C-alpha cells in the first residue's frame, strides 16, 4: 500500500471524507500517476463519484496511456478537485507534447487552483507555435491574473480578433480587463499589494474599503472571518456615494432585491443617497441595485443582473473572494471569506427580527469613523478614494457583469 492510499484510507475509516481529501493533497504532485489514481479511486468510491472512480481505476491500470490520464484529469476537474488533475495531465502532455486538448485541460486545472503564473509559463513555452485561439487568449488571461500587466499587454498585441464567433464575447471581456488594468496602473501602483487596483482590473468593481486587520499577515486588505456591523455597512454605502459622485453617475432610485438582507441594505442605501426605493426590475435604468451578498441571492434573480441596463449600478456589501459570485458587482463594500450578518443569530445572540426599515435606520445612523485596526493597513482617506474613482471612471460600468473566479495576484490568507 502506498503512503497516499494509506493516508486516504485512515481518514475514510474514521468517516472523515473532507479529511481524506486533505490527506491526499500533499501527494497530488509527488505520487506516481498509478498511486495517485489508486488513492483517488478510493476517495471517489467513498464520495459516490462513479465517473471519477472509473477514470481513476483505468488510469491506475494504464499510467502511461495519455487518454486514460486525460480522462482521469478531466474527471478531477469536473468534480471540483482540480489539484488532483495537474500531475496526470502533465504526464499525459509529456507523452503527447503537441496535444492541444491536453494542454487546454492542464491550463484549466491550473487556473482552477489560481496557479496563473504556471499556466502562463506553460503556454508561453510554446513560443511562436502557440495558436491564437484559444491558447494565446489563455496566455493573456493567465499572465494578467498572475499580475504581469506588461506581459499580458504584449501578448494581447499578437492576438487577432477571433474568426469563430464563439470567442467574440471572451475577446471583448479581455479587452475591457486590459483597459481597466491600464486605468488602474495610472491611478495606483497595480503591484502585488494593490488589492483595489487588481479587483477593479479583473472584475470591474470598485472596492470601497480595506480590512484594517491582518494586512501585513497575509490578508492585504481582505477579511477572512468577519462579524459584520452596521458601521461597516454604512461605510460601504458612503464609499458607494463617493464613487457615484466622482464618476458623474446620478441614479434616480434604489432598487430593492427580494431577500431580507438585501432589502435592509437597500433601504439604508436609499437613506444615505437620498433616493426613493422601487422594486428591482432587470430593465430599470438609472438605479442602484443593492445586494448584501450576491451568493445568498436567488440564483434566478442574479442571472438577470449579468446584463446592465443603462445607468444601472450594482452594489454588493460583501463580496466573497474565495467563492466569487456568479456576476461581478460594480461596487463592493469589502472582500470577505466568511461572515456573520449583524442581524443574524450567533452564539447566544438571537436573530434581529425587527422590521427591515428599523434595522436600516440603525445602519444610516451608525458611526462613520473608520476602525483604526492594528495600524498596518495603509491609510485610505475618503479624498484618496474619490480621486481613484474619478481616475478609473472611464472604465467603470462597461460591458456585462462577468463572473471572475480568480482572486487575482494579491495574496490573501484563507480561513480554515
């Protein structure tokens, strides 16, 4: 029995499926393809993933068969365990180095793990032999997500418009990302610590506030676990108001989404912005749509937010940076991994079941002084934020609100 299989079996025997997956992670790129496939098969059997179990069984018996390794890697990606796909796909590509299918699947696995620099290096190594679509497109994307704007721009110059209409949307999205990165670089450093700049470049959203805790300990402006407060909600809305004014946006209403948390924050936004409220309608323009957490919204409603009506601005109070929402907001109050809403039950604290308008009034009246935190987060005064929003305004509120699965090149320490 191999070490990988032993570690997986030990956790499975204890009934700890997540622990078995964690036990396999250190072996993902050190075990032989056959041993990794055997261990993965046991894990897949326990999880009830018959497709992955079959693919792993075949790969274990045929560890030098490129098709078997491809099928194994593909099944890992499809089942959300892309870190297990990297090694078998590398082995398969070494056996068939000219395979575009293997190259694309390996790049996909690396992207899922946010290993963008590795994906870009893999593609760049092909040199002039790299096809334009989608390979050079993927080179530009991963180079940009790795934080190399100059390299991405240089690669993009070599990328012609796609002949296949299937790629037109992706091409337009990439051009918008590069355009936003250019604006962000002019407005700030756009380096490995510029969280606001990279969030804007990759998602199109203006990040209102930075966490005042743990900046130098790996969070770089993000929150991990957050006990949310009325004051943080109010501060995010104040930054939204500054961004609207700086960009010359003059909405006439605040649109209320149907969720309770969204309605609370929407009513508070209406009070802060001095605007009337209306029910959310996808085609309503010149309005601010307010969400507390898009991941918690009705998925059918969220899908309608991908296309922006004229003058419509989507504000999300907290954006999950480890599990980004299906659509990217135009304004994010803060970036967080786990959150306890201020009105949610927590420990001995019961849920706040008062009417939505009463809680909204508490947000409106909350203390607007920023938390000084641990003193490591760089100063972020209102005037600096206003100037930043004005500088990037030409690239704000343009195009569809696309999903961006990568947190980008700025480091952040995950909770748990």
